[in-house]
C-alpha cells in the first residue's frame, strides 16, 4: 500500500501546473479598450520550444530539474502560458498535452463544456522540494479578466482514478490576454510513487465552493 498523500500528490500534478499566480509582465489592454497611450492589442502567444502540433492538440515533453524551474504550457487554440515548479528528485520527464476539444474521451469533471484541457503524464516516481516561487498560469484572449473560472483535476495512479477537489479563481489581465491563476505551490514537499497521468479542465463560471 502507498500513502494517501501520494495519491493527492499525483492529483496535485494536474492542478499545480495551471493554478499558479498570474503571469508576470506588462499588462496590455485588449483591442478596443482605451488608454492614454491609445488602444493596443494583446501580444501574440508563441509556441513552446520543441512542442509538437496536430489538428486536435499540441504536446510537449520536458525534464523536471532537481533545482526546479518553469514549464511551458503547449500553445493550442489561442491558449498557453507557463508555471514554475519545485525541484524534482530524481529528475523525471513530464509530457503535457493541450487541447480545446474532448478528442481523447476525457472525463467530464464539471458542468457544461470545458474551455481548455491539459493532459499530463509523469515518467516515474519522484519527490518534490519544499521551496518554489509562485508564477505562471493559463492565458488566452478567450479568457475574460474579471470573470470567474473553475479548475477541475483528475489523476490516475496504478490504474485507479482520483479526483482533486475543484476550486474557482477570478481571471486577471496579462500580456497575452486573461490569466487564470491561483496557488502554484501544490507540489511542495510532495511525493509521487510511480508513473502517473492526469487531466485538468477549465470551466467558465463558479462551480466550486473553495477558491484556488
């Protein structure tokens, strides 16, 4: 048997990659808004280095470093971003897959249709460090600053499915559009016993009682 905290940690892999604090950078108003400097559009998101694109999704495999670092969310359908993570010991690979449609028969974790899906797969067991700087988040021009969104997550460990309690957050403004952020430190001090997969889904509106 393995500790229940391991199961939560596996589910936390999903949530932590999106529920980071808002992306840092200059706030640029959306097209059509007015300011002293005039109306400016959001900057255009760029693909992550090394990401692979297809008709239905974009995927990227990265190595989580023992000293920690930042993970790029594969850009797809106008969504993207990044998030910081604590050190992983031993170093393991993480594969992220972004999509805006349920092309892979993913579970419906909330009510309605998600605006974004992020699938994750970690290559093996690892322990995460106790220190991490908050940062990153999911960003898109399709995300409306000031609107509430709900984050749902589900992990699969040893063939068993485990749900992460959902949380809601209010989008803020960022360089590339609205930003969905929250607490980006769920992996601090956590352990993942073996290979694990997960999915996180973002829904419009408030569908949870707890904030991220």
